[in-house]
C-alpha cells in the first residue's frame, strides 16, 4: 500500500488526517514540523506528501521548493490561511493540489487517491535505445520520435504548437503551469506577443481532444494557468 507523509504542526489535524488515511489502508508517517523532512523524503521515498504551509521553523513553501529539486511525487498543500497568494505561490513552486482548512478528511483522502491513480496511469514506454520515445495516458498515445498522436489507435492531427503544448502538459500530469511558463516551454525565444495567446492555443487543443474522445483534458486554474489531467 502507498506510503503517505503528513506534515502539520496542529496535533489534532495531524491525528485526524492520519486516522482517515490509515482507515483506507495507507501507510502513514506523521510529522509535527519540517525538521529533517527533506532528508526523510529523500531516504524513504514516500508516494505522496501532505504538507502544511504555516509551521514554526521551516515553513511549507520552503520545504516544497527543496523537495521539488529531486522528486516529482504528488504533493498536496494545506493551509489555514485564506490567502489566494498562498495557493498561487504553492502551485508555482510545484505543489499538485491545494486545500484550505477546514476541510473534510474524506475529501483529502479522495484527492490523495486521485493523485496516486494518475501516477499509475502515466507511463512512458522505453525505446530500444533506452530513451523515452512515447507517452501513453489512457486512450491517447504520443510518439515523440515521429510526432504522432493517436487516440484509441486512430491518428489525430495537431499543429506544431498544439503538439508541443500537448506533449509538455502530458509529461507533467496534474502539474500546474502559468501562461508565462507555458510560453517559455512552447514558444521559447521567438514569442513577441501577449501571454493570452496561450488561451487561444488551449482552446483549439481542447476542441481537438474533445472531438477525438481523448481521455486527457486541460483544466483552467483561474488566475494562474493550466494543467493536464485524466478524465474521470
């Protein structure tokens, strides 16, 4: 069963989250502060991290930044503060999801399960030369060597920009990106327009994904940007 790290300085919340996760047969390691957390994550390699923002000593955002330097495991941040900026900064630094306190523990458990399902769904087949040459997510397959996209075995046509955006987001399932970050990845140095051009590209990409019946969708994160996720 998956191993979950939970970090929160509120003893009652820490106990409640731990109990609910264990009821679903998760292995849980609970921590009341972030002391030595980075080293523990590196050593134990948990499957998911639930991380509070406001803690004495090292805060959650600082820990998130350090942990993202060596692992892409799912990270869900929680916070008692209602600041929208906390959510935006957390997403920019690499958390996959964000919950404001108070929340029902069942909702948190559901989000953990959803994250772990996505990790299992995403797979990159190894080519004969040992390099990752393709991405398969649900019924959609992207062959990077030949720049082909198939949905349910049927080829679907995408423009160069649409393809580049699709591949980048598919490689980072559930990872949120701002418009500026997507421009840097897709347009790179030849872009001279407004960041809102990303919205038009996403709109066209969504239309083709929807019409083809692809099991991949692009979600809007209002006030921030976009992320790719699996339908259902």
